[in-house]
C-alpha cells in the first residue's frame, strides 16, 4: 500500500502542479542558480529556443523520437502562451516517456553488456512498467538490490547482479559509480593516489554488504539465483603497506556510519541451513541491508547522484562532470543548485518524472543552442547556450523511422485499433543495428566523431536505405505526390529536421528536382541526405 505522501505526490504530477511546494517552483530556482553562475549571464546567454528547435528537442528528450509533421504543425500554430508547459506534460504522460526512460536507465545500469541470465525482453518490460507507473526511484533501486531472482515475476529486477555474475569487485565498483557517483576502482588496492575522498576502506565497506552473497548453484547456470551465507567478513591490505597489515571493515556507505547488524542467536543463523543442492537463507541478510543503506536519506550521495545524472540526460553534461567522479577535487559547476535539486528530490519522494518536468520547464533547458553574436566559446559548464547532444542509438533509430515515415506506415498497417505497444513491437527489431554500430559511447558521449563503419552504415546500410523507397503512407510516398517543389521541400524538412526550409534550401531542392531524370530516386536521395546530416544526428 503506497503511503499518503506518495499518493499526494502522484496527484501533484497528474494535475501538473509544481514540483516544489515553496513559494517559487523549482524550475524558477534552477534558472536563478544558473544565472548566478556567470557574471554576465544576461548579456551573454542565448535567448530561448524557437518553437521549432524546442519541440524537436523536447520530443527527443522525453519520448526518444521526433514529432510527426502534424504534431509539429499543430504546436507551431498554437497561440496559447502555456503551450510549452502543456506539451511537456503531454509527453511525460505518453507511453513514449516510459520507453525513453527505459532506454536511458538500461544503459546507465547495464552499460550495454551482454544479457547473460535475464533476457532483454523481460528486463525492458520491467523497466517500462517502472516508468509507466512512475515508481519512486528509491523503491526501484531497493527492488533491484534486494531481489534474489528466484521468483520469475521479479527476476528481471535482479539483472544488475545476475548479469554481472555477482563478481565482487565488478559489483562493488558499479554500485559506487552508478548509485553513488563515485568511481572508486582505483581504491581496490590502496587509497586513491590522487583523490583524497576515495579510501580503500570505503571500497571494502561497500563490498562487505556483498561478500557473503553468491550465485546458486553456480555462476555458469543461466537460471542461477542469488544465495547468501550467514558468515564472512572482508579483509584487505594496501599494496603500499610494506608491513602488509590485514585490515577489516564492517558494511558501510562511503563517508557514512557503520551499519548496525543484529547478531542472531547461536544455532539460529539460518532460516534455511546450507545443505547439498539447497539454497541457504540467512536470518540476517547483508544484501538486504545494502538495499536500505544505499537508498537511505542519510546517504546523501544517492539522491545527489541521480539528480546529477538526470540533469546530464536533459542538459548534455552533469553539474558534477563526469557524473561518476563526484569528489572534492572535482567540484560541481553549481554546488547550491545540486544541493537544492537533491533535497527537493528527496522531499518529493524520489519522483523522477517530477524532477525531469521541472528541468524541462526551466529557461536553462529551453535556451537556444545558437551562440549569441559577440560571444566566443561559451564554457559548457555555464549553460549559456544549449549543449548539442548526439542522439543515442535508440533515439537515432526511432528518429530515422519517424522521419522516413516508416512509423506512420506501420501505424497505418495496424489500423485505428492499433496500440502503442503493438507499434513498438513492430519497430523495436529495427533498433538492434543502430545499437551495434552507435552503441559504444556509454550513457553520455562527451566527444562525438563518426567512425568509418558508422559512415558506411548510413551511406549503404539497409537499416537506413531500406526505409527510403515509397510505401503507402511513408515520407517518400507523400513527397512523390507533391508536384510543387516548395511544398515538397516544406514536407521534407518538417518531417526530417522538424523545421521549415530556408529560401536557399527551397531553391536547392527545386534545382535538384529540375535536373533529375529519375524523380523518385532523387526524392529518396534528398531524404537520405537530410538523415545523414549533422543537424539530424544531434539534439540541439
């Protein structure tokens, strides 16, 4: 049964109320902190993005795909002063939001690793359900860290551990990086030589929650589940210690208090005692203590890390950047803002959708990506202009399918009774080739440069080329029926780049069509040229 406070939070989101209960909504507070972070912010920051730029950006960020031509034109024609607010709320309430978050959180948690023990379809369905119901982030993480994988209904939640084979150092490292924003890999063998905040004892304090856990019956079995012993502590030595002193630590979060463990009575250490082919179940589970310790309000790093990651998803870089290097030597660009976001996130019951909504409503998010005249090389961490973000492989795939009209054509095939779930089932198989070619940059790609195989994929690959020929309802089919070159150019640019063409671009399209000896082939190539452009490849 959800608590009253969680129910009230759900009502707030459904009614579009502000995330903050203070006199000012959080998005206004965001803008004040961003403006205060640069001495000449008002003069050097870009204005708000045009409606064309905004609508493309927000569709990609909140649903993972482009608006249709009809959706774009309806937004551009709307004169309501609150139309951006209404669009944000509409997209957050759409099935596309859960799909987009599923893609992003999957990469955050699993980093495009192989699906060893939990099939991808089951994992993705689980994530979609989490974000469709807007499950509080702390509840979601507790599910993942406490599930043992034995119940088929909840097994997908255990993928974080199961698909890492519960390898102690891999899991310790990734808990620190992914849930706490601290990449402490270098603290495995000694205190970090450069970062004073990362101590070897902190590394093993995390591992102490898990050193008793193992895969049963063994890691090689695809159906293995997580089991746990009732005894065992972690011991470690520093490679720099000439005396090789053996150290030990109880379970604890970095910088936090030692976790108080109840000691079961002698002879009652197990609910299910170890035996051949029997999964042991201890009376006291350290792994259950981990789930509570990570998500505890006392563990400030938990909320701080996820709001920083959501900020990076929406804004193109973290307030702490890189997002897994939160330490005293790498201070936040806007420390007060990060503190305020984290505190408000906890206050609002770990509501990811509410947090994302407030970021999307801010002027900081809605700013143009075009650098103002007279401003040279604006520092990215001041957010004077919107940061250009390369599309993720999943966004790229869905954007290509929408731009070419493949999505519209598939929707037509399904008919008026077709659902978004059915449509996704038809589109999802086409995502894999894009993941294989473009899925090498992890959760965030700081530097984007196209590789030869990516260039060949776009130029010759069937995943893109196969969507160009006309079929009922797709873009090439629509364009082939337009005799006026200006109308054709308008439809082409609206569909692919979510904007109208310039006069020069209209003239270029007309000139190419005039010289063409094969009109349909030329139309197909015009569509391809825009798909292969840098403008299409980035969210800006």
